[in-house]
C-alpha cells in the first residue's frame, strides 16, 4: 500500500507543482517557458553568434546569405542591375505575347529537362507576373520594414541604412535564382493547382544531377522548416505585434481591447480563413490590391515627411554615408554597423531563404527565367525603397537622437509611429491600419507557403489541405491572445533554417538557371528583332 501511495505522490507532485506555477505565472507564460526549454537548443544553434571582436558577435546564418548573394551577383554578371529595366517591362506585360506561344513553337521540351518538368513548362500556371510579385511582397513587406529598420538604425546608427541598401541590391540576385528554379521545377496537378518551391527544385533538380538522395533529404528538411515558420513567424508573431499596436493606439491599458487579444485574433482568424480557403488565386486577388495600396500609402507619407524637411535631406544622406564607413561613437564600429544593416535586410526581404519562390512558382509563364527576373524587383522594393524611406524619416525627425533605442519589435513600431506623428499628427492611426494590413497580407501569404510544405509531406488531398488551414487559423487566435516569446523565437529560427537546404540547392543548380536565362533573353531578342 505504501508503495502505491509513494508512486501516486511521485506522479502527482510534478502536476501539483506545475499547477502552482501556472497559478502564479499564468498558463501562457508557463507554456512559453516549457516550450523554450524544449526547443532552446535549436534556436541557439540557428542564431549562434560567432565572436568577431570583443564588442561584435555575428549570426553565422548571415554568412551563407551574404556570400551566396555576392556569388550569384558575379556568376550572373550583375543581373540585379543589368536586368532591372527588363524586369519592369515584364511586369508591365510588354513580353506577355512570348508566353502565349504554344509549347510546340518553343524549344522548351528540347533542353534536356527531366520528364516531369517538360509538361510543367507547357502549363499556364494560376496567377499573373504582377500577382505573383505582390503575393510574394505581401509576405516580406511588413513589420520588418517598420520595426526592423528602427532597431537597425538605433543600434547601428544611420550608417546601417547604407548596408541595408547594399544587402537589398545583392539579394536581388538570390531572389532571381530561387524563383527561376521555383517555376522550372514546379508540379502542376490535374486540376491546374501549382505546387512549387524549394521542395520541388531540390528533389527534381538534384535528381537530374545524380544527387537524388541529397535532394530528398534537403527537400524534407525545408518542408518541415517552412511549416514551422508559417505557424510562428508568418502567423503568431504578425498578429501578436498588430494587436499590441492596436491596443496601444486605442488607449493601452485603458483600451476596450485590453486583455482581449483572443477577440482580435478571432476576427483576424475569420478574415484569414475566408481568403486562404480559396488558394493562391484568392490570395493573389487580395494581395494585388492590398500590397500596392499599403506601399503607396507608406511611401507617400514618408515622402511627405521628407519633403516637409527637405533642407535636412542632404545632411541625412551624409549621416548614412559617413556612418557606414566611419561610425564614431557607435557601438561595435564599422563592422557592427555593416552587420546590423545586413542582418535587418535579410530579416526583411528573405532573399536566399526560399520562401518567395513558392508564390512565384504559381505564375502563368512558359519561361522560368521570366519570373526570376520579376522576382529580383522584390528586394529592391522591400529593402532599397521601403526600408530606406523608413530610415530617412527616423533620421530627419530626430527619433534616433531621442536616445533609448527599442528593445523589441513592438517598441520599434511605436518609435517609427512617433517619428511620423511628429510631422503628421494623425498618421499613427493610419500606420496602425497599415500594420494590421501588413500583418494580414503576411499571414495569408505564409499560409500558402506552409501549406505547400504540408502538401509535400502529407499529400495533396482536400482533407490534408483543410486540416492545415484550420490549424493555421487556430494559431492566429493563439498568437493574438498569448505571450509566446519562445514559440516566436523557435519559429523565426525555423525560417532562417530554411536557408541551409535552400542555399545548397541554389549553388548546385545555378548552371540550369543560366541556361533558362539565356533561353528567355534569346526569346526577347527574337521578339524585338
């Protein structure tokens, strides 16, 4: 009897202890701590910082992203610059008639492709070049452009902006490579649904090079990481930050929404569910309206602030340039400023991560490189334009001089909001709406990314599809209601973990991308001659 009582006490003691801790700390905080304990090793590995100097530590994940972007820029003879005007013309529809040729009129089936990809190239896809671009942009243009920039310039000074721009320009080459491969190796179901992204070009592309085993392993790893990233960084983090800003703008602790994150999450969950049930076509129809609207509003407000202080613009650019090379008084020196710029640019535009290639894979085209050319505009819009605008507003309005930089994204958004509000008193309310729309568009695009990984692992049945989408919508509510710092950290780590299998594939398959580029450029020359 004593033995049974002892066993019972042994079982119940941890449960009672956990219950006491929950009562003291709250369930969400307790879950957060336990989750952090279970997954801390993975987060620590992905975000391990290599000591550079006594003051500077560098995330190792930045090295393959930066080196890879530089390699692709050189390998493709600066395609990010010389192909810029061509990219704009593609989005404008100047070369659409090339894609309207039948498969028999092209040499697409004669280029040595493996059998699976020959039929793919004769399909039309689901969305236009512009819709594919906006769907991908909706996942990248968002909180990183508002909060990330504020953190970068508050830590690294104005000079961090210069290196963000450089990182954005180099990242254009990485986007070109991964999105070309996304279209080239996509799968198209019998109903016309497109399945694409790194899972498919890692599997098919590396199989064609005699590396089938490696391709399958890398593809499975990527699929797991993209699912995890979609639930956290692409979902819970977005809705959580949006709710914090809405709560703050409506009165903070006195707000009618205070403590009602679940209600905000429920509304967002319903709206997200309505869109994502329709698939990429529905997502694209929403994003091709929301994204241009958001970017125009944000850039217009930035330009208003800039022109209202036009006399200070020259000094702002001088601070950016001088701070990039001689950052006196900035912690970490020149290397620290460079790292801050590259780090925040990588967080913002996701070049090299592989996520955008999933959205671009659904484009209507027979030339894979045409969408790669469109995709290279993405880091330019996201980082070179939007991030630079944010940095200029922060510098010109003196927000940086106020001291006490933001310690997290929520504080960084408020810092940016305050900078705009110092010139346009009512703009913080508009920015709040913009942040909610940014979060919404990011969530619906990441739901598509995560579903593609889910479909790769668990099949393409309707049951599998709706299971994923229901779970995704549940996580929207959880993200708004809970304080799950460890979950968000884990999910962000999974997003950057996607870079490892993806970058290996990009380097190995770069020669095939060069063939696709040559083929497409020859088609353009034939049209213009």
